[in-house]
């Protein structure tokens, strides 16, 4: 028996836990002094044909870290590779247990119904008791039909603690969605790319290192489901945009682009919060067209953009300058001119660059107008703006 089950222990406020790993997967995460401890251990050792050795390996260290975070109320979803050892029925029950959301409780009968075997609620309860990977496989979320706690291998005080902890920290369905996206990002993290991406953005943000095509593919199906609902979940978006990782900020923008047909003028104040937060060109240069798209069917945006074009925050002014990009013959040239003129005299690179870009873009549609504009205002424009604007004329 060359391969062993590595075992390590962790004392917590709810009792001492035992962690076991085999070939890089957690096979035991349980209460050290639970009922049937020896029975559970013997089942696992017999199946794997090996013995325990007290060693704390990398996967156990990571599992301990995530458990500690959970007990502090800082983690709702676990990202630990596991190895379940039991009968096919038990594995079926354990798999369904992992579909019970954080903060949710169901009865043993409901669990039996979910595996399409409503008469097997006693067998389901027995499978719960045989679970060797507590919390990650959340058997504590199953209670009796009368609302009482039922049984639990780690003791009812521990079960009560976990249920109350989750109820206290359950912030609504939007958090489930947030942690779902977070899990996707964490599972596809690329440290080497993350370093390069952070450097490119002058180390202003943290990155998971996920390239844009792959990132969009990860949550494409999720966005499709959100679009079918036809409701923008602003609580969810707020939580995502508050995350430290830049990929979450990109996700919010992709979400809004995907849901653009549901956006109205009344949503602009919410978008403005994002424009004012986590500011850099890569997000600002996408929010401009999100706002601009609303302006195509709500002319109140025109007056708002005049106001934004005089804002003390140059990133807000940049949104105003560029919000008509790609409109072609739908461009409101009077509005474009007024906004640009409001920003003459700026020595800010990102303002002068955006002036040039907005004119260059429109020159593809109406080069004569842009040529006349430059001739009219050249003495007031920066050299950078003139150079960018003149590229195609």
C-alpha cells in the first residue's frame, strides 16, 4: 500500500474537524469525534485499500482555509476537489445535497423527491448520516418535515450553528449568482496572464488572467438566461462591480450590453455609479456606448450629456464626448460640437484623445463636416486632437 490517506485536524468553534485527502482530492472532512467515526473511516480505508498517515498536504491546507472562511461568514461556495466513497444511491443523494443553496433548508422528504424516489426518505436520511465530507456536501441543510433539526453526525448544536450562520449571512438570490460567476473565474484563473494583464493596466486592478474570448464564453449561457427573464438585477451587478477583480467589472459591462434593450433613462443614475467607480479607460470606453444607446430613443440623454461634458471628473466628460461613437448618420452633430467645444483648453490626455477619436469616427460618415470643424476650431484644439481627427481626411 504505497499510497496513503493523508490526515490532519483543525480545532474550530463547533468542534475539532478531521481532513483526509487521497491523490489530491478531499475524501474526509468531518467531525473528529462524531458518532460512527470508526465505521466511516473503515469504509473509506477499505474502499481505497490503504491506511491513514498524519500529513498535511496542499489540498488539506486549502480545504482548511476555505472552511475557516465559511465559519467566518466569508465564503458561501467551496472550490475543493472531492472524492466521494459510497454506494451509487448514497452518491446520488450526496450529489443532490450539493444543489441545496446556501441559506436554504429542505426536508428529508423533499430531498427524496428531488432524486425521484419520494418513498426513500428514510434511506435518504441514512445516506445523509454516511456523508464523510461535511459542509462541502451540505447535509446540515436537511431538516425534519416538522421543522425540527433532525439528526446530524457532528451533533445538533453544530447543525444549528451552521443553519443560523447561513441565515445570518444570506443576502438574497443575487449573491448566489455572484458566487456562481466568481467560481467560474476562480476555476479558470491563469496566474501568468493575470500578472501581464495587471501590468498592462498599470497594476490598478487585480486580474484572474482570463482572456476576453474565454471569459465571455464562460458566462454566455448565464447571460442568455438573464435575458430571458427580462429584468436587470441591479443588486447583483452592484455586488459584481464592487469586486476587486477587473473581470467582474467587464462582466457587468457585458451584462448591460446583453440587456441593452431593457435599459431606460431611469437606469442611467445606476450606470453613473459604475462610471464613477473603478475608473480607467477600458471600462469608460464601453460605458459611453451603453449610455449612448439609450440616447438613440430617449432625447433626454442629450441634455444630460451636455451636463456631463462640463463635469469636474474628466472620465465623465470622456463618456459625454464619445457617447455617439459608431452612430454614423444618426450622429447629432450640433450636440457633438457643443460637447467638444466645452472641453477645449484641457491638458488631459484622455480628453484630447477622445475629442480626436469622436471626430475621426464621424469623419468616416461625413468627412466634409469634420474638415470644416477642424478648420473652424484648429486654434483651440490640441495637436493630439487634430492629429487623431485628421487621420481619415
